């Protein structure tokens, strides 16, 4: 089959690799119809992780079930499915409590709970930027979708970014009527804004500097804040008569930078501490790493990010962090899509055949105007 393979910093190639096979009785093989390039894939693409050369990338996947193991009883050949990026056993302590993003059994990497497809430190699993994908524990992990091709671009957001955006608002403790500040208008930040609007936010501020992303924020009714035009905290405080927001979402991560492009990994955390009111909540779904050899400071290289913790403590704020347990939300979000209440495909800018993945990565990484979300079509879907 064809697959997108990591070769080194800013180098991916589409290669012929062996087809995946059923390895355990609980496995399924999915023929990929749509797979996406995620903003977090760029950390690997840019060489800012320990991902190994030869890794098949891709953790935002959906398709049609081609084969199932003998122990698979719920999922059937021919089912159209969304594949959560979490690989969960379904029976460990964390999975039973709904934290499938921190499964205790699926990742052999020392000190790391939770596994994913095609990602650094998240286990030995191949990704789905390919024609076929092996899915362990298929009955646990696969979400059934209505047959056909309707809502393909919406449903493909269910594997990661739509649930992750929703999770950011959940970690922040958002309630109906809240004002919400979202830093980062990449795909996850825009999904957090979409989620906040669906959940009844009175006002949503989205902070970024890229015009195309800010336009999309405005398109769904959010207030765009361009941090290249001045301190975003001051802009939001001015807009709220000094009150700030009730909660906030960090959708940027450890490569946060100022308008000049200089990295400050603490920057967004500091801004959220300042702009969220006392006793308010902050949800962090932007990626942070235990080690970052390419960081700007020695402490950041060791994963130590010094933010305004004293102010955070004094204001009595709360913070929730970590990868999204997709299965906690994806069924409800699927049904919001089916009924027309949610349309996450509004962020899609480009649909490319799998063979053009290299161009997709390059344009998305360069933040070229208009390249907000790239979908890759595989096989018949191309």
C-alpha cells in the first residue's frame, strides 16, 4: 500500500510499504477514505520530537472496515467508522474511568501512559496517512458512522480535533453564558471556538495573528483578536470593560511565539492567567513535551516551562491538561453533526490525494495563507 513516511526534519515521502494484517483476534483492518494532517504532526515534521525515521504518520483517520479478527463482535466488515487517535484497551483502570487517552496497557514506552497512531513516544503503531490501517481493540476503539459518503469532511474531524477542542472547553469548566478566551486559531483552537459556541458561550475571543484563521473565527461568530496588533490581554480586557473572561483554552503548545517569531513556551499560559478572571478555569490542549532539544532556553529543553504560577495561585484559578479521551465525546459530537448542529468542516481548506501529502505538509507548515486544514484522500476517495 501507499503510506506517508517520515524521513527527517521537513522530509516526508509517499512510499510503498507492506499492507497491515490482523495480528490479534481483537484487531480490525480499516481501508482509509480520509486522513488529515494535524497541527501536532508539524512538531514531528519540523524535527521537534523523537519520532523515528521510517514512521508512518497520521492519527486523524476514518474509513471502511475491510477485515476483523475472530474476537471482534460489535464491528463488522463494511462498517463506515471513525478511528479515535487514542489506542485504548478498554479495560484498564484509566479506560474504565473514561480516560482512554491514558490507557495503561497499549504503550510499551517507559513512563508514558496512552498510545496513538503514527506519533512520537505513543507506541509502535503505524499511522493512517496510508491506504490501510490496523486498529487494535476494534470493538473498543471504532465509532460507527452512517453508511455512504455524507458528512465525510465533518466526520473526519471526529478522530481528534473536534473532540480535542470540546475537551479544551470541558477542562476549562466552561458553562453556558461564559465568556471564553481561546489562544490559537489553528484547527484545534477553531474547534474549541466552535464547541464553545455550541455550548452556549456568551462571547468567544480567539487570539492569533494569521488572517485566514482569524477570518474563520469571525465566520462562526467569535471575536478575532490579532496579537500582532497589540497585547491580546489588553485587547480582551478592553472589550470586556476590564472583567476578562470566565475561562480560557490553550490551543498553541510549546512552540508558542511572539509576533516576531521568537519562541516563548510560557507566553500563552501567562496570557491566560492574566485574562481569565479569579477562580476561572484554563484548559490546556496544546501539546507540551517532557523534552524539547530545539527549545529556546535550557529549561525548556528539559520540558520545564516557567509561567506565572504565583498569579495563577493568587487568583484561585484551575487548570486541566492533557490529550483528549476521544471516546468520551465522539458519539455525541457525531450526532451533533448528523442533526446539523455542528459543522466542523468549515475549517477545511484543501483536499488532496494521498500522493500529494508532501505538498500538503510543506504548505501547512509554512502557514501559507489559506492553508488552514488539509485532508488527504486515499484509494477510491482520492
